[in-house]
C-alpha cells in the first residue's frame, strides 16, 4: 500500500444521493474504507501527445473503414425485406460518417442504430460500484462526475456511495478523449 500524503485543510467536493457537500479529507479517510477510481482521465491523465495518439488511432480506424467494400452476396438478399435496420458497434458520434459510407456503397436501409458506448460504460461502472457498495462504504472517483451528476445514476444510488470528480489540471473537454467511448 502506498503512503498517503497528508493535507491539513483539503476537502473533497462530493455528490451523494444527488446533493452536494464538502467532506474534510480526514473525515473521508475515517468513515470510508473503499475507493473506486477510474483510470483514463482520472487516475492517469494524458498529455497533449497522448491525446494526439488517441486522435490518430481514430483517424486510422476511419481510413480502414474507407477501405471496406460492400458484401455483394448479401446486398441482393436484403431487397426481399420491407425494412432494413443496420446495427453497429460504432459509436453514435460516427453515425454521419457511417450513413454516408452505406449510401456511397449503395446500401439501402430504414434506420441505423449505433452503440451508445459512453452510456454503456457508465451503466457498467454504476452496476459494479453499486454492487460493491452493498457491503462497504465507497468513494467513487471518476471524471464522469466533472460536468455534474449523470442522470442515469440518480435512481441507482445507495447510501454507502459518495462520488467525486478528480481534482487535477485537465485539458479542455474538446482536447480530452482517452476513454473507449470516444472511438
């Protein structure tokens, strides 16, 4: 276990059960036994260079998608259906690119359903932390709390859970993008 630095007057700004309060650092240490901490943009913070490489990986992914070709054996079979719903693991942020790609390939479809990655990750984290909170008091530190309390979490909260955003020097929201849901 790593030694914890002591800071006499520091406080954590938290949100628990949808109300805000400040808790002295020592009070948190005495009452709460478990900390759940996110990695990307919370425990590990990227520099401009690391965020550039995340952006670059997205560009390579887009290049690979532009090189895809239509599955000519499947397209004729789809004409037998009244509606074609395209389901993809691509993030909703890629929907315009994906629609254009399908139209350029001559694929006719009724609707496109993209993966809500950020929502899925938040739901998974919430379920996991809520389960851990059944027996222990928990402080959950995650960058998802930086812009307020996600609506999806309000109904799933337990009294054993305190949430807080990390206190670190951050780049702007537009420059930050190291979570999986960005891709």
